[in-house]
């Protein structure tokens, strides 16, 4: 299967699969594992009552995902593709 790579990022690549109207984001396995581990850290800290530390982990994950979203939006804009949202 051929895919159309819209970016050439290391950990997150914007790609368009055949037959799909909008591109998606390919997440490398190690990057996915880090996101999940950070969310687990947040959950564990919040469950232990360590709210400040738990929120800190959530902020890190949100910052990472917002960076991915900015890359996605920039790639679609660069290729004149409307955003799906």
C-alpha cells in the first residue's frame, strides 16, 4: 500500500492513506509508549493524592499532543487540505 507522507517528522508523521478524505498522524511506537507512560504517571499521582505532580504529568502530555496537532494543521495548510474539524 502506498501512502502520501505530508511531513517528514521523526516521531510523528502526517500521512494520507488511500481512500481516506483526511490525513492522519503516524505515531512511532516508542513515542506512543512515552505518552501512555506519562498518562499512567499522572493517573497514579492523582490516585495517591499528589495532585500537583499528577497535573504536571497531564500538562506534559497535553503539551506533546498540542505540538503534534500544530504539525498536523501546518501540514494540511501547506498542502491546501481543509481541517476535518
